[in-house]
C-alpha cells in the first residue's frame, strides 16, 4: 500500500539534490500518509454509479483491464488513499428529462449502489448524516453517501424530493449540461429562465426544509445568485474549481461567488479535472479538438467512428496537452483559503467523471496523500488540512440538517 503512494510522491520529489532536502521531504511524506489515514476524507463527487452502469465491475477488488487500472475508484485503492466518504454521483444525463426517464435512471443507479452495500457490509455502509459518517469511520467502513447530479429526476413534483431524500439523496446538483425545469445551466446559452424557474424556487425551499444540500455546481451565474439569496441553509459546490485560473470557464466559480457563498457558510469542493484547473490545458484541448475535427470533416468522419478515433489518436500522440500537476490542485485550495477562509474549501475530485484529464499525482483515489503532501509543503497545519479533507463539508451538512429541523418545527 505504502509503496504505490510513496512511488508517486518520489516522482514529485525527483530532482532534490541535497540529502537534507530529501530527508525533510520524506518526513512530510510520512506525515501526509498518516494524516490520510487519521483524518476523515470526504470527496463529494465520484462517478462510480454511471461508470458501473456502462460496464459492471467488482469494486470490492482492484479493478483492472489487463495490467492497467480500470476506473479511478475501487475499495483497495480507496482504503490506501484514506477515502472514507465518497459521495456517489447519481448522475442523470440532461437528455433524460425530455425522454421522460430521469427518475427511473436515478432509481436504477441507486438500487445498484444499494445492492453493493448490502452484499458487502464489512466494507461499505450508506451514510445519511454526519453522525453516520463518524460512527462508520470508527468501524473502518467506507460510507457511501448519495448526491444527485442533475435535478431532472424530480420531474416537476415536489413529492419526489421527499422520495429521494428517503432513498438516501443528500445533495442535488440543480442542473447539468442543459437548462432544465429547475433552472439554467452554465453550459447552456439558452438562458431559459434567466436563473431559477418558478418551480426551481420551490425546489430550493423544499430542499432546505427536508435537509438536502443545495449544490450549485453546473448552474449559470444568474441561477447561483438567485439560489444564494433564496436558500436559508449554506450551499455547496460539489465539484467546481476557481475561475481565477480559468477566466472563460463559467462552470468554475468566480472569486466574488466563492466569497459570497462562504459568507453564508458554504463550501466549494475543488474539482481535480485538468480543464477545471488550468486555462492553458483548456486552450490546448480546444485547439487540438478543432484541429482533429478539421481533419475528419473532409473524410466525413467523427471521433465516434472507429476510423475517426484512429486519426484522433495519431494527432493526440504528436500534440500533447499541457501537464497539470497535483501542485496546481493545491493552488486552487490555497486560493480559496486566502480569499474566503480555510473553512470554505474541500475536495470534489470528479473521479470517474473527467476521463483521462486528471493531473499528475492525482490519478485515482489512492492518491489523496499526494495532495495532503502539497498542503503540508505550503505550510498548512494538520487541523486545517483536516478541514479541507472533510470537516468543512461535514460542518455544512450538519448545518443543513439543523436548518431543516428548525423549518420543520415552524
């Protein structure tokens, strides 16, 4: 277990010439590994359910395709990295709303994850509250919490919010890639509602009453500001990063938004995907896709075609993207801590959801110690690292529960 994490970190340490410097770094490494096992690590966005929907694998074992790992999450690697609370993303594609299958898709994914928990109670347990997390951490179990990515499964009926709460959903990402019946998406240019729909406003109120965290990742800026003004409970961004580093990427949060959300007690959970972290990576990725498509169009091919994929692969081999490193992810965390405070940042990796764009040193759930290492190297205290790893999110979750109890008593 130690060998794999140590190997990754030694790559980061490569080039340190002085013996004293190497020894000091090894001490930081040892501390990072200890912290990864003693702190509660909460990651608010891992796309295992949809990954398994497309290809079922036994995640209780190392998942491999030949000699390479398949996917970014499995039980052995999660234990190795110290991950305690993966919020399993109940992701529903945007088109499922118009196809009228959003709710059934969410149900199918949750049944599948429930069956894994039931079959392996010595490894997994479902977490419906911070109290569950604490109790299950003490037993050495990995707590599966559920977050719904895309509010489409609500299907215009507020009763479905209670239905999904009872099924275990503890946050809902209001939109995904397109505007939906709740509000506008950051990826859509239609601006259907100019923010929240009338029904979407009711959804936010009812989520507060039930104790479901309101997740503003994926929403448009207008939607964000309306949600922030309306919600009586703090918000989360379950898997977003800082727009300061990606100025044209509305999917990330501006400094103004981060500070405003923090002022009301919320937390931004940093997405590890390279396009969320680096503007240079985004630009090179766009240029590469445009160049590939320019080669494919005259041949009437797309990247969905086998012949098109061959052309794309050949081009990609000779035009690598910018290298993004675990240090760059730590920089986003540091940025939030500086502008909004250490109490308002956490981890929302998007493992199994961002393809092959993960940074060096953060390729899967075994590698959280690498990020802890970078925070230690920046001078962060153990207590503040524990906040980033999970305590901040657990605080927000507890506050959302308290607000719900108050509203239910009214």
